C-alpha cells in the first residue's frame, strides 16, 4: 500500500474519500456490502445477465459473450490509474452563479437527491478538488467519467466550462441512462489542486414515474481518457444501445405479428402480441431519447400512463392465447386505462411517484394473476405449451419483482434498464413460440388442404366413374332400343315376305328354304338382342326342342344333362350358334341317318361345356377327298363352333352311326 | 266352332290361314279383320268361339284384342298366331288371356294339328314360357302390399311340379309318364296354369292402375 500512502497528502479536501483503485480493492469493492450497487457495475451486469439468460434467449448469450470479451481487458487496464472520487461539496443553485446563496455542504457520492435533498427540483452544484492521478504519463490526456447523472450535467474545470450534456432548462435533456465521459483539456489541467464543478439539473423523486429518473449523481472517476472512454462506451452499450437494439427488434416483430393477426382473424393473440411488442418498443424511447420536446412532468405522466395499455394488451394476449375471453376483464382493463391517467392528473405532478408506484403494484398483481390463470389452463389443456411459457413468464415475474423492489427502494437502483432489456428478450421468446405454433398450424393447414384435395380428387374420380357408367348405360339403352327396332323391322318386313313365300310357293323346296331362312333370321335377331342366359335354361330349351322333334320323327331320344343347378351364363350368340348346330345335327339324324335311337350327353365344367350327339344310324358317307359329306352341313357346323372359339368333331363310318362332339369355352 | 275371328294384316297369310281354318273347322264362319280397330268392332258385335290373332298390326297389338275377348267373351278361346317365337312377345299375350300360340311359318299340317289340339284343350307350353310363369308367380308371392279385396291366385303343387319340369326341358308327354298322369290331366294342368296366369295378371294390372291413380291424386 505504499502508493496509497504517497497519494494521500496530495488530496486536499477529501483525502479519506479518494481511494486508489488497485486490483485488490476493486475486488473488495465488488464484494463489499455497499448500500449502492452503482459502485458495483460489473457485479450488476453479471447478475442481470444471469437472470436474463434464464429466458433462454440465444441472442442475449451471443451479446453477452461479446460483452465479456469487450469488458475483460478494459477492467484489467482500468485498475492501473483511475481515481474514484466519492465525496464532494454541494449546494443548490438557482442560476449559474456557483453555489448560489446557500453554503456548500459535504456530500457523499453517489448522491441521491431523494435522500440528501428530498423534494428538491432544480440545480445543484458539486465541487471536487483533485490532483493529477499518479502513475499517469504527464502528457497523457485525462477524462472524467460519470456513470450516472440525472437528468443533466454541465462540467467546469478550474472555472472554465468544458462540457455540457444538453439543455439545462425545461425541457431538460434526459441523460439519466447515458454514462458521461468528459475529456479534461490538458491546458486547463494543473498538476495539483484542480477544481471540478458539476452543475446538475435534476427532478425530485416525487415528480418522476420511476426511481431511475430521479435526480442523483454517481461517483466520479478520473483517469486516462482512453480507459474512461472505453468504460463509458461499454456502459453506454448496455444501458442504451442494447435497449435500442431490442426495441427495434420487437418493434419489427410487433409489426409482423400485427400483420399475421390481421391475416388470420381467428388467432387474435397475434394482434395482441404485436401491439404489445410495438407499445413496449415505443415506451423504451424514454430510455434513449434524450431531447424530448416536452417537459419532465408530461413525459413522466405519459410514461406511466403507457403501462395501462401495455398491461391490458399483455392480459388480453395471455387470455386469448389460452382460448379464454371475458367481457368483464376487457371492460375492467378499459376502465383502468381511463382511471390510471385520471388518478395521476388528480394527484398532480408532485405525487406522481407515489401514485405510479401504487399503480405498478396493481398492474403487477393483475399480470401475475393472468399469468397464473394462463399457466393453469395451459397445464390442463395444452401441456406442450406449458414448460416453455412457464420459463418465460417465470422470468418475467422475476423481472417485475426486481423492478418493483427498485421502485420501492428495497433494492438499490440497477445501472441497467433491466425491464427495458429483459422484457423484450422475453417477448422474443414468446414470439418464437408463437411463430412455431403458427408454422405448425400452417403445416397442419397444408396437410388438411392436401387431404381435402385428395378427397376432392377421389370424389371427382367417383363422379367421373359414375358418369362414365351412366353414359355406358345410356349407350347400352340406346343400342338395345336400336337393336329392338332392327329386330322389329326384320320381323315386319323380311319376316313377312319370307312368310308369304313359305305359304304361297308352289315348290316345297322353296318354302322349306324360306322357312329355314326365317328361322335363321329369328336366331340372328335373338343373337343381336338377346341377353346372356343361364346355361341350365339353354339346356332346357334345347332338350325340349330336340326331344319333341325326335319323337315326332319316331326316334327314341335319350337326353342326359347334369341335374345340379349351375349358375353359369351363356352369351346370346353362343346360345344361338349352339342352337343352330344342334338343330342341324338333329335334322341330319331325322333326314339322313335312318336311326331309331339318339343319345345326347352334356358335360359342364368351370371352363367349358361339351355336347355329344350320337345316333345309331347308317353314318355319313365319305367324299372322295376323305372328308365328310358337305351336304350334311358339317362344314357350317364346324365353322359355327370355330366362331365361338370351340370345336366340333365328327366321327362316322358306314354302319356305325355318327357321333358329333361339340366343345365350347364358357 | 261357329264363329271364328281371324285377325291378320297380311292378305296372303290371311287367305292361307282362312283355307287352313276351313279345313280344320269346316262348319265355321270366319270373320276377318286386318286391323285392331276392326277386330274390336267385331268383338263387340259377334260372339266368337275361337280367335286367331296376329300380334304386330298396323294400328296396334293383337294383345288388346285378346284382352278385350277375355273381358267380354270369357268362353272364347284366343290363340296367338305370330312370327315371333320369343317369350318377350308371347308372354304378354298369354297374360292377357291367350290360350296358346302358333308360329306362322310352320308347315300347314303341323299348324292344323296344333290348332286341333288347342281346341281340344291341350295348349302348348315351352320351357322359356314356363320359366316366365314361374318367376311371375314368385314375384306375386313376394308382394306384401296386396290389398285385402285382391284375389290371391296361387298355383297348386301339381301345377308347380308340371311347370318346373317343363322349365327343365321335359315335354308334356314325358311329364305325363314321369308323374304317371294321363295326357288329358297334364293338359288340364297347363290350362289351369294359363287361366291363373291371366287372372293374377289382371289383378296385378288392376293393382298397378290403382297405384297410378293414387299417385295422380296426390
């Protein structure tokens, strides 16, 4: 501690208050139970980072990693030659005249006006004396670092104004979230006994909506300009840039969600969520928009008022997302929206903080209740949503509780705008979930659309099929009708003429020919118009005709066919052709064979049908070329069998009778 | 056979049939008609014993004349003389009350023989006609909504037996042998079958008319 002993005599006013920031002290300061965590920025960052990371936001993890890389070397170097000033002389000032009419009194930094000068609203001048920090190169540029000064500050070095943070009168520039880095001009700087005046414009706690906006001044740091600037830059990133980044992100997200909600009317929660995001993004303007065109009272009033719609949107979002809806709650939220500004207006600007704090508690309780309701419903009905939302809503609860603790001064004020960074990150988490749900719904819709398309295709195919069937039936009907017309015409014209020939011809041969022609015509018509008939029925018809004809010719008929019922069908053409073959065969027997006995046998199998006609006559004489006599119509019988993809075989010899075997496929 | 109605539109055939009828029934008086309209006028004026009706006529079907005869002169025997041998044409005529049918192109002797048999009460019955009769009565039995006053016409077991055997292709003489029945008994069964077919067909037609009437009233 040799360095510290050397340093002490050079500090005139506050030797006990200025301490050399050696590395061990820095470590000690972090763990020391200091009442104000402002002096503990790194600890605060780590703390908040841990909380936020609970929100499982990958984005933040990346940013954190980057921040860690950025901050680590700075912290190490900052240890070298930065002095921290923790006390000053302070007095209220009404104008630029230093210290005004009141005598300055010593104050400890950080100085919260709510503690040191309650209800004071205006200008305060702080004066500190300092020497050039030891261990700094003589020509090294020095700078003053102020972690927090609220709302605005002007800096004077040895009586010369060297810095101004912005407007000092209403509307006052709002620097509460902006860490300040002021370069100390070398020309004005003396080796020892420099006087640093800080003129601070601030607002009484009672007149602001949140403790973060209440007037105060943090510790002062003097050191090499590079170190101070770097430190202030990194702090600016966290307290301003981070807020801006997430605000822009959720702003854009909000617009996307509003668009989604507008497109899918059923999912109202998209709209609620979108407006919630957008409202939050707008509200975080307060953190980084320094020169708003209104004075403090208006801004703080507007800020506090904005919480009513935001909470209303959050409540509506959660209810809507849980598929709940209550007119009662909606009306209550609308009423609250009116009630909150009215109470603030009635209370007046000097009671803003108290009223706002009370409202915050009410709003927080509402939010917690709806969150609990949502989680309960989600646990009951939508378990897949539960854990994700539990994590996010839990983190949100922690954030709100911390913020309330800060507001009620239970916990010291954080250097970071916790809520302004944390809530958007959580909103991003919820948005991720919503988009996932949306994507799934889209997929499901796509799938059901495909199913529907398939069904429509099926139905279309069925309709087409039915139509084709109908058309086929229609064609069949028309064909049938046409065939009947042809059949009728044939009977009426050709039939009548043939009939006339049959009964008027002198020649027996011609009338026989005409009679045969008539029979042929009739069979042709039947082949044309007839429907398939049961094989059993066909056999019955053949039997009746054959037996009748044979018996009329005094030939004994022996017909045996299977007695069991078969359901096989015979096409009309096959029936007609077989009838002709059989008729021809019987005619041959009657006319030529001289037989006294005729045997007919039928055989039916799955694939084919056989008919055998055998007589005991004199047989068919052979022609010279070895074929059976064509006069017996053998050729036409064979031809007819061939037309039906069957065959007709004849065996005959003089004195042995004739056997005709007909085989047809079924 | 005193009065015979001959309904035929072709002059040559009519002449030929007239000659044939004169041979079979020498004492009869033949009333000729070429159109349904003329035949119906004759039916209302003359009492016939036998009617030979062609089916396809210029102004309608001979079935109408058969039905009119059945209605006004039940004792007159109607025989269909036609060029159509298919039961699609014959069956309606039989339902209307025809007692048998002759195919025009058959040889003179054959027609004369059949005509003689029919006049003696032996009507023909082909397997396909038998099948139609069977399915007709089967459909009648299935009808549940038959009104109470509608006569229920049913075939006897014997009649059914004869029908079934005809449908299977057995000739009437064969069935007579199989059932050990005389030729006349079998012929009586067939006559009964024709008669019942006519009665049940008329009942069916009446029912149908009633149904159509109901529909019209609504």
